[in-house]
């Protein structure tokens, strides 16, 4: 990143605030989807991460993600506690390193929060707290370093504009692993689960869409033509995915739903994230149009077939959507969108433009991200279990609801115990 002027700094700080609001948006999105007796716990699962991930990032996260390090897999602790000086020759992001760190901190907050959607309504809060801290250290920081911190995958030639690999594949795959290890909810497969507050779901999706402009356009690193390009590809893919999901519901169920439209918006945003600054605008239409049927198939066909309980379809939306987005980046990426050719991370055009190298490297990055996420999540869960003995609440506590059991609060004080 070149030296930033005041306009670039303003855009990055505004983008940071936009990305920050995505985590409360996610809390509403997830909170509306669960039973009312678990609404507080579900929202709290995102809220505490806003504090924990922020502190971890300042202490060690930024250093482990973006400092030097050996082997290209994780950084070192030379910048422990943000001990760095703006303009320092030790960093490639001078003279505005702290500004860059603030922006990247928001990614470190929302990524682990995404995982919680797969394990809501049954995981102990203390276990979740420990798990998220460990997962951030052994999964997120290494992947951020490998992809964005001049690590192994960056040197390999794989690209990820704003987090398809680092954010969505990592959280989606980790969510699936955690859901399988934790086990199914008590009445899964026997009772029908319905969202308790659909307006909350749409509010959350709208906040995510709003914040995603900072997520993707902010990843240009400056207020320039690349940010404009990422902005329009982001909105276009999201808009197309909404319509695609609605069409699927109309064909299959005769009625489009607000939950479906909200889900379509999210998967469209997920899919365009890795390629937002690299693919042509017309390609974002294809990416958005195809992500909805792909994710819908995994949610409605593959998930019931395999029988895992990914409560809010984190893997089906973020894992699968992120994988498709990374594949699509390898298909449609094209040189020339970055205003500074010296900074253009695309070494090759995508497969549809006649070059295969980038496509192969994107497939490799997907495989490595999956492997790191699976192994890291199993280790994090193992360490967590050593600390708290039991990862999930008892069947009786599950019946009562985690709002009361874990927090002594109710989202609806007049609630009488019925779902």
C-alpha cells in the first residue's frame, strides 16, 4: 500500500466503521432465525466477539497476521501490543499502518462471529468464549498472514480481494466441523424449526449489505477507481443473487419468502467477495446468479442427506458460497482493474480468458484453507474441552433455553416458556 492521503485515510476509516456494523447486523440476522428463548444468547455470541477479537487483534493478532515471520504461515510478535511507528521502514504499509490495522481488525471481529450460526441453541457460553479465542489464533491469523500478509498463498499467486478464503471458507468449514463435533440439537429432525423474528432477519441482512460496501470497496485500500469497481460488482452480485433465490423459491414452493431473499443477499455478497476487485462487472452477474442455486442445493438437499445440524446454515451459505466465489475468481479475474499496475495482484487472467495458472492456484488455496480450518477447529475444540469439560448445555437446559440458563435474561419478558 502506498502512502495514503487524507482522502484515502477517510475512506479507510469510514470503511472500517461500515465493516464494524456488520457484526451487530449478523447478530440481528442470526438472532431472528433462532427460537425466541435463545435470541439473547445468539445475539450475545456476536456481541462478546466485538470485545474479545478487538483486544486480541491489538495485542497479538495484527502482528501475527501482518508482521514478518518464518515459513510464510504466520507472522511473529515483533508488533506485540501495536508497538510500531507510523512511517516505520519495518512495515510495507507505512506511513499509515495503524489505519490499515484498524480496517483489518473489523475482519478479525466478524469472521469468528460467523461460526456461531452453526452451533447456536446448544453450546455453553464459556466454551464458546474460549473456543473463539483459540480459533482466532490458530486459524484466522495464519490464514490472514498466508493470503494478505505476504505469506505462502500470496507468494504462490492465489488472490483473495476481501476475504473469500480468509473469512468465508475458514468460518464456513470451521462451523461445519464444530457443528458435527458438538452434535445435533435435542429435537433436530423431530421438530420443525421456524425463525421467531423475520423482520430481525431482514434488518440484519440489510446491515450486512450496507457494511459490505466497506468490506469490499474498502479493500481497495484507497479512495480510487478500484474501490468504485469493487463497490459496483458487490452490489450487482448481491442484487442478482436475491432475484435468483426468489426465483428458486417461486419454482419450488410457489411463494418467495423474506427469509429467502435475505439469505440470497448474503450468499451473493459472500460469493463476490474474493473477486470484487478482480472480475468484470458482467461476471458479477454470473457469480450472483449461480451462487443461490449452489447454496440452496447444499442447504435443502446435501444437508438433510448427510444429517448434520448446521443450525443457521453457516457452511451452506459462507463455506459453499466462499468456495464458489474463489473458484469464480479463478474463472473470471482479469488484469487491469487496479489503478496502479505495480500493485495489481493478478498475475494471470482467469480460465475463461485462456489462462489456467490462476485457476489452479485458487483451487490450491481453497484446499489449504479447508485443511487449516478443519485441523485448527478440531484443535481449538479439543483445548476448549480440556478447559470446560463439557462443550454443550444439558438436555434440560436446552429445553429451558440458553437466554435464561446462560444469561438470566429474556428478549421478551412476558414470554411464558412456550416456543
